[in-house]
């Protein structure tokens, strides 16, 4: 389980996260949603051990999240982070050398599903295909926690669909937990078990998506809008 | 292809309705094998947990049966399938009556309207 206890994160004077208490159950797909600047990416980087909180504690399976947590957590950044001169195959080799839980065969399967050729250079790939490659090497890790930061931003609908299918097919919820930040909720609404709504570094709500549909008869997007407008009280 | 879902009803229920309709229409018949949870999840674009729940609930409702090591099948209990047909009919009638009721129609008017509709269709067929 992932737990954030009284977590705050300040960048100079700006508070990105403000005294957050939240836990992420295992075996689920959880969406962290909210407007730009609400603290979504900061939250993910704290869980990945890439940032340290200003106050409070981030625990993963009861262990403090630091850089070594990358053995348990696979993190996909929202920016392009690969060496452009690598071919796709070289990138797969590189990932295999870095992560013990990396499965070469799984990577190949996902790349095939997404119609990516192994001998292409990263720098020659389209933006959509770079997004697919990034997803393939992340999902090819059998890490217990997989974090995806804005996996759909700037990608066309075809790419989004193939990425969603990759997620459903290659994540094993018996042993893995997936956390996604996004502001394109419609795309993955049917995929999420649970959502956490952030606004200005605070948590506005956390609820199961099926419960939202059952209790309020509205979409997750509308529920979020209501929370933002203060029309639905969350306790 | 990936399914579209309505926002006002849990997805697992919409999926149960979908499979039930397919059975009633005869697209899936008694003893037919359903896809695996994972396959069906990918096909419809939902999460494997949701699909697992769909299978569990359908089994609970007696619409499907899981045979160990073989997969999940549409029940061969024809009586249950007949019941399912009646239940679905009831469900759609209730929804129809409720919608018409909101427009101010009485049940008598609905019945009258339906028989009129049937007459007209018969005439058109001639």
C-alpha cells in the first residue's frame, strides 16, 4: 500500500501539496485528477522517490520512499526522457540492464501490439510512437506499483486507444497497482477503479468510480466539476 | 471495439445488461463459452477488476457457470434463460412506463397506444 501522511511539498514559496493524507489501495487502477497546477505530478514524483516532501512522510509498503524505491515503483514521466540516438531495441536492452523486473518478451509483445519496429531510432519516431514506446518499456516491468504521469497528453485518439488497450492487457491487478494522473478523464473513465481529486495542493475527494455512477448518476468528470464548484460535499 | 458507457449507471451493471441482451437475442446461446475476463476487458475497454465483478455477479444470477480450468459458459439451464427473458422484458416495461408516466400518460393510455401501434403496423404490412 502507498500512504502519504501529512505530506507537504513547497517549491520556494509555492505550496504544491498542502498537508495531504491519503492512501492508495493495492490491486486497483487509480486516477489522480485535477486542473493544471493542482499538485498531481508532484504527488507522483514523491511516490516515485524522485522528490522528498518538505513535511510529512511517503510510505510504500511501510518503507520510506527514496531513490531506491525504483525497484518497486515503475515511473513514467510526462516528458521525453530517452536518449534520442538509441534504437527501440537498444532502449529495451538499456531498460533490461537497469531493472531486474524488466521482461524483454513482454516489451516485445507490447511493441508489436503497438506496431513499433525495433530497429527504428527514437529520434525518428513520431510523437505518438514515442508515447507508445515509453508506455511499452514501463509496462514491461513487473513492478508492484506503476505510475503514469499524463500518459495521453498531446497524443491523438488512435494512440490513446492503443495505450489504454496496452494497460488493460499487460497490467496484472492481482499483483500490480496502477496510478495515473490525467486531465483527460473521459478517455479512461471506464478504466479507473477509484479517483482522487486534487485542487491547489489539497484533496477534494477520493471515491470509487462505480460508486459515483451509482450514487450520483453522473460521470466522473461531472463529479469532479461539482467538487470544484463546492456543490457536492465530500467527507 | 471499445464500448461506450452511460454515466448514470455502474459499468458492471451495463455489462451484465449487454451480455444478458446478447443471450436473449440469441447471439450467445446455452453452453457458449465466454471470452476470458482479460480478453473481454480488453475488448470492451474496461478494467479487469470490473470485468471480474461482472463474471462474479452473472454467476451469482445463474446466467453463466464457471467450470474449473475450462472457462465461463452461458448456463445450460433453459428455465433460467427463460426467466432472464421475462426479467429483461419486465425491466424494459418498467423503464418505458416510468418515462411515459413522466410525460403524464396513464397506463391505460399506454396500452391503448400500443394496440393502436400494433394495428397500424399490421395494416402497413398488408
